[in-house]
């Protein structure tokens, strides 16, 4: 099969489309013929040698999510069938024509959704759902601040939060991405300049926000502390603007606030299974009823993986970038 291979740690030039051995599913696994693979910033880090995959996943083939059609099922699999359209997250190896995943972590593709387009769903919507709802318990009428609202996770979080009636404030460093987010329903747009915390406080009448989904990192920590409401919850999902910053613990104490970090990639198998089943029950109906949609910025043929990585590094995308097979 064809796969995008990291030939050595480095820039985009180290990515090559090569022939590699097709993986074989075990008894509880499925082999998926991949239609599309979603790009994530973790892929960029892995390519540079800064984010190795969990044990048991290929070190030289990146890719944390896939969508496609089941080609083969393991002998112990009785919940899925050959020919069924599925999508999901994995620890690595999804930049390939075929990927083997545990059957229990696969999620059916919503009815009426093209398998290629579905590649924009798993990582971003499952990350958003898990972080904002399962971990931080966002409720109707609460306020949510989404940093980098034009990113894949940002656009997914925006849709999920609006679906439950939350008040969403979104930041971006570009007016164009804020305008595109407004087309998805974002009412409160905030340019991510040096005075963004003041604008967030103006929008919330000085009360601050109940939940912060942080896809930026250290550079925004001081501002996040300033805008966190009483008993507010701050969850860190990405740190492209730095992994380190100074925290004012007294401010956190006075607000009785909390801050936590999260990832999906390194979680135990049983936690990924639980998330997949909850996601299938609670979120997939939103796609089938037209309340949610995958947001695809662009799709590159697998042979143009270098260009796809370069495009992501330049922060040009609104929503997801896909590789198609």
C-alpha cells in the first residue's frame, strides 16, 4: 500500500509517499480502506521528532484520524461488517491507504455524509466534545471562550456549544477567520491582539467566562486568568504559542477556578472506547439532523503531503485540512 512516511526528523521535505507493507488486523481489529486522513498539529510535531507516537503505533507514518470503508474484520468482531463506512481516531499510521484500528473505537459515518468529508470530523469533534462537555461540563446559558476559533477544534467546539445554547466568544488573529466563524453562528468575535481580554470582559459585563477552551497556550495564559469567571474552568488542548507561562495562583484561588490539560492520543484503550460510544450516541445525531457539519478548508492528494503540512504551518486554514487517497 501507499503511505506518507517520515524519512527522518525535519521539515516538510522529509515526507515521502512510499510503498509499505499493508497492516494485518488482529482478532478484535478492523482494516479500513482510507478515504481521507485529517491533518493535525501533532503531525507536524511528530514529523519534527518532537512528539513520538504511543507504543505499538508506527513511528514513521503519522496520522491521528481516518475515515473510510471497512475492508476486513477480525474473527472476534461482531458489531461491524465489511463494507461499512466508519471513521475514528488512532495513535498513528492514518496517513496511509489502509489503517488497522480496534473495532471498538470505530464510529459509524453519519448517514448521507461522504467518507472523504467525514475525515474532518473525528479528532476535532471528539476532542471538543470530550474537553468542553465531558470534562468541563459546559451547560446551557454558560459562556465559553474559544481561542483559535477558526481551527479545526475551534470550529467544532463552536458548533457543539451553540447546539446546547451556550454563549460563545471566539478569538482569532485574523479578521477573515472571525468572519468565517460568524457564518457558522459565532456572535461574539474578538481579534486576538494585545487587548483581547478587555473585549471579553466587555462582552461579559465584567463577569468573565465560565469555560475557556485554550488552543493557543502560554502566550494567552495571563489574559485567560483575567477573564476567568468565578468558579470558571480553563482547559488547555493546544500550545502552539508556547508551553510555558507564569501563573498567578492567588488569582486562581480567589476565583475558585480550575485549569487542566488534555489529550486523546495517549489515553488507555478503554477510555477511547467509552468516548467513541458516547460520541456516537450524543453527537452523531447532530450531523444527521443538519445541526452540525464538518468544516473542510481544503483537501490535498496524499502525494502532496508536503504542501499540506506547509499550508498548516502557515496557519492559512479555516477548519480542517485533509489528505485524500
